[in-house]
C-alpha cells in the first residue's frame, strides 16, 4: 500500500473509478467496458429477466461468440446441439437487451480478449471486466482488467459497477534484455514458475523494467494474459508510445481533439517514483531461455534445455505430491530431457498467443520447413481480423505448406469446448495458457510453449527451439 | 441468496493442492445455459476413478469439502460453485482459494473457509482418520471447529460479506442504494471513452 500522494499505476486507475467508498464496504467501481461471451452470460441474463432488470449501459457492453464455436465449416449449422443452443441464446439475449454482438462468422468476431484491443475498445486507464479469467490480458494497455463470475456479470449488466475489495500491489521487475529467441511467453512462464500458481492471489501485478518496455503490445498482452495463472486477477503495464501507436486509428479509439485529450491523460498513467508496492519480484531477462511446462499447472515449468524434475527435489510436501501426480498424469519420468519428449499434436492459438505477431513468429520458423510425419498441427487465429491480416501477408500459405491446418477463429483447443480436442494420452505442444488435467480434452497431455517453440517442435516432432533446427 | 449462518456437518478430505476449476467442473459442462443440475458434473473426470474420495461410501452425505492449498485457481466459471452446491456442499475449507472463486462463492452462499496451512493439514488428517467427524463453521464468529478432534480456528471474512451472507442480501439491490452516486459518476466520464457504436 502506498502512503502519501504517490501512487502505483493500478491505484491511479482504481481511484478514478471509485463511484462510492464507505468504511467497512468494498469500493464500488465503475466499469468502462464489459465484454460478454456465450458461456458465462446466459444465467446472468436469466437473472435480469427474473428480477425485471435491464442493462444499464448496453453501449458499454460488447459480446462475441468464442468458446464454443467450431473452427471449420462456418457455413454449416453447429453440430453439437448443446453448443448450438448456447450460441443462439447469446444472440437472442443480446438482441433482447440491446447489446452489440459479434456472432460466429462476423468480420469482428474472435476471442473476446483479442477483439477488445484490436477494435480499440480497450484503452489505457479504463476498467474492463468479462466473465472470463483471462480478462487480465487488457491490462497490457494500462487498463485495470479482471475476470468475474456470472453473478458479477449480472451485477455489471444491471448497474455498470462492481463492488471490489482493494487489492494489494505487486511489482514484477524484469531487468535487462531478452536473448534472441526468448519471447513474452517464456517471460511469463518463468514468472509463474518463480511465484507459483497462488503467489499472485490478492494482488494486482504491474510488470515493469526494460525487458517489459521492449515488448510489443502483442507480447505485453501475452504476459498480462497469464497473470491469472499466478493467481493475480489483474496484470498491468504502464502505457507508453508503443501502446499509443498500437491504439491510434483503431475503430473505437478516439480521434482529433478527443485523441489529444486522451493522450495527455494516458501519459499520467505511470507508477510514481515514490510509490511503494506491497511486494516486489525480480527477474533477469538475460538469464531466460525458452520454457516448456512438464506438469499439470503452469508453475510446473522448465527451460527447454532442462529435464523433467524428480518430485523428490521439492521440499514442500504439497508441491512434491502434486509433482508426482502430474508426472503420472503426463506419462513422464523424472530426468527425461525435454528435448526427448515426442508430441502428437501442436496447437497454435488461444487468447495468449493467437495475435498477428504470434502467427508471424511461428510462420517465420515454418517457412521452407514441414511438420514431422504423423504429427497433427493446427493454427487457430484469434479473430477474423487476425486471420485476414495473416492471409494478406501470406502466412496462411506458409502454415498450410508446412502441413498445418489453417482454421477459423475461436478459443478452440485451448479448452476443448468445440470439436477441437485431444484424445486420451495425446500429447500436445500448445501456445495456450493452461496445462490442467483434461483441459484440452479428457486425458490429453498439454505442454505450454511459445509460438516459436510450438513451430520448431512441430518440425522436429519433439520439443525444440527454433535455433536448434537444421 | 439464502442466508447462511452456521454450517454443521461431516467433511470429505480432498488431499490435493492446486485443484483448479477445470477439475471441479470440466468444460464440457459449461455449455449448459441453466444454473442447476451441475452436481452430476462435479469432479466428473476424477469421479470415474472408483477410488476417488468422493466415491467412498463413508463420506457420502458430507456437506463440507476440505481441500489442499490453492483450491479453485484458474477459470472464472461460477459453474464450479453451482456444481459444489448442487452436489450438496455448503462450505469449502482450504489454506488458499482462487480470488474469483472466492468471490463467486460468497455471491451464492457457499462458504469459502480460508484457514492457516497448519490447521488445514490437521483438518485433512482428522477427517481422513474419522469420516464421522463433525465440523461447525460459524459465519458470525468467523470460526471453524471440530471439537471431537480438538481442532479450532478462525477464517477471514470482511464485514460487508459477512452481513450479506448472514442476511442473504441481494448484491444488486445493495449497489442500487448508491444509484445517485452512479449517476453522478456517469456525468464525469471522459469524452474519449469508447462505446460499442461503430465509429468507422
């Protein structure tokens, strides 16, 4: 907690959204943007109907279909009747309550955390919420953005506010410069490996330091996206010229005098020099290398040159037991070098890594190469806009020539709510965010990696970094 | 939400750390548009193993789940809370909870009882050793007790949430007491803030 007038970035954004504040109550915060998708909203709309309530600010609410949508055959009816119904219910709820909705096939449709930023709906200094834990992604713009449950979705729809206890503040300082071939994904995996899946609980993380400043907006979104995997509901990065040039000219971004007004405001969104964080974690970028998870939570991660750890190495009995159980589920033995582990499938996609830069990174590795024989490889762009951009750059042709399937946008195999799933025992190198048991399909084995490592792994058939390719 | 004052009952020991919400309710179940019927999906992949603790007859009918650290991290799915409640749980005890789950729980009246790691360990051991052990969780006092095992402790709950739980108050109703403040705030918002109206 900061004393005096000096404040951290998150405190500044928090303070400017306080609608009411009373002793013994959580602050009531105004919500500038409420993103909605098909999975966590139906029961919230039902709640509004039951209570006879309306949506207070439909114009501050934007919906899209992402979790359930198939990634092939968009001209066909959705085969799974339960998914089809959920998609229909989203459309009808949005129509009833006057909310803009981008359904399957719409040019603006995509993963909710991809479309907010690309449409310029996510801007610095805003509060953004969504019934999805990866809402932390939007913090890359210096927005205070966090995931909420369905009861809270209903609350925000009805009131455009959300009661929240003030979180603690954590600085994650990434000093130095990243070595070539080490990406934002490796940075955030290393951070989670360091602080654990619960280390960020109760905190808003601010990512700072030269290595963070050097990241593109896409990279910053990847880092903030996985804040929740360290337990932090929100992760933030102070906006700067990289942010402003990404935002300028996007469909919903301000223009003219409004742009100038916004810009001068946004430049104040930095942590004051005198401000204190409740906790600080430091990482040396120069020491990092590409990372791969070996277990069933994202903190179970090693450098790609490392090996599957021996559970007995862990002092904490709970960690040790979790490691042993993870190895059993993952079908791995302690001491096996990561480079020797063969994969069946490679998935490039998800709100963590399906932006244009991620696709460029993977395509750059795949150019002139081909996926390993028998390996299944798919790339699922985060949105129709990303897909179109990639196609205009010819990236789709690179992927297809390399043996990848080029799919339609959606959450896809990140959480296996659509037909893209792993089967029992199938091992996948995935650019997504969660390696939980069964996350990509019942019995499936997920290893989280960067797009570059995913591409190199697809070529070799075993975990590999691009600089190891022949 | 129904008021919750005291929960008394037997407990199930789920002696695992990092039980994420994907395990509590796998994503296949999230396609449903209803709020009820999720109990059948609770830990559904683990329950297929007949040795899983929830399948043990001696723990049938328990109303309290005692779990390891970092329970309910991961996804924001409130379905995890609905599934636990639909199955019959009224409280979950763990040394640490995922933030979103914890908030979701208190919106529905499922008690998230965060205990010191040492007490969490002792409760897991005591419940495993004696499935008939009765636990009592008192919301007003913020206490958890298992007298037969000689165990007792406290858990944190902010006063606002405590009052909400004790009285079963509707969150939206509480917020709308501040409607004037909301309207005042709305009048101060910056002109550059975006809306869903398409500008180009």
